[in-house]
């Protein structure tokens, strides 16, 4: 079934924008819905109300760049949100169709993971499937080798695995970030059947995911700081670094590091010392 991602995104961002922040003080008129009215968005973007209606109803596609720029400015979109708007409006070139099955991780990447003995690290694809990992990642997060291949997905684990969920010191924040990343990826690859299946499963099984998915928040990759409440090592605050893989554009290397000399570094060192000595980098 064809979706109207552009229209849904515009409605969601219009509803989320405070009218006063956009320059429309309270005029005494009853607002039937939160956020900007269509006529207010049309006024800010200098386009007709009818055109706004057609965009939100999915009756107009492949919008021109000047119109999208005007809408992005009027809605005060963040850079990631602006990129997403251009993507779902079909301005950006379509991404190549994904190949079925789980992608292969190159031998050199596996060697790199094995060599990162003091740094938890893994290889993910854009859906956040865990394709390969080292013993540090297994010790920090979960024993990925004990999971069926179809369940090795960080977003799925964040919402549907109680033990993994309990690792987060601030689960709602981490979970919302996951949804925003997934929404960005869905906009870039609307034909990805595995991604659609993941979204469908999470929408059915988790009410928080359904709510946050409907908010249309989007976010691209960025440097993060996460605090984990590890059952063995206690609280660990780590920088999460993400690196693209030039030879495999759909893959990224994710590494977790602590500030040198910090309690988190001591906790991480303890955790790695307690973990099995043999690295585990299975991919499927």
C-alpha cells in the first residue's frame, strides 16, 4: 500500500511547531488542532493554502527545491529534518534496491573487530542489524551469538528485550533516538521490505514505538554519549563513535569508548577483563 510520507511529515511538523514561536501570538480564536494552522504555514512559506492541502493529502509529488526550502524554513526544521523532507519529497535520487538476505562483512573488518581488544565494537547496517561484533560488545550489551540472526537488531532489542532495555540509564531518550534514526532510514529506503517488517512488528508489539513513530521525529547518525547500568560492572558512561565503511556503504563500524582515567574506564576495563578471552565475531 502506498504511503504519504511527505504529507504525514508536514502535518506532524506543523502540529509540533508552537504558533507563538513562529510569530503568531494568541488571537483569541479557538485552535482545533495543536501547532500551526494550514493558512499560517502557507503565509510563512509564501505558498497557497490549496497547495499545502494537496501536499498533505499526497496529491502533489516531486516538489521543487525552492518550495521545499520555504517549507523547511517556515517549519523551522533542524538539518536532519530538512534532509528528510527533501528525501521523502523525491528530490534526492532513489537509493538502490537492497539485496535479500543479510549483508556480508568483509574479512578485514572482522580482523579489525578482533584487534579492538579494549574497545567494544560492532558492524551494523542502516537498519541497525548487528552483522558482526567483538567480545567487548558482547560483554557490554548482550551475547549476540546466543540470539537468532533475525533478532540481532539494536532497535528491536531496545524495545522488545527486557534485559537489553534495562541496560539504559535513560531508556525513553535512547528509544526515541532509535525511532528517529529508523524513521530517517525508512524515508531514504521506502522499498526495504525487511525495514518495513521491523517497523510493523514494533508498531504492533510496543505502544511507545507506535506513539513515537507517529511523531515523525527524524535524526541522522551523530556522536552520542550513553550511560549503561551494567549488571556486572555498574554504571558506565561511554562515547559512541560511528564510522562509515567505504567498501560497504550500507555498513558502519560502531565503537564504545570511555574517558581515560574515569570511573567508566575502570568499569569497562573490569568488564573486559571478566569477559571470555576468545573474540566472537559471527555474522549470521
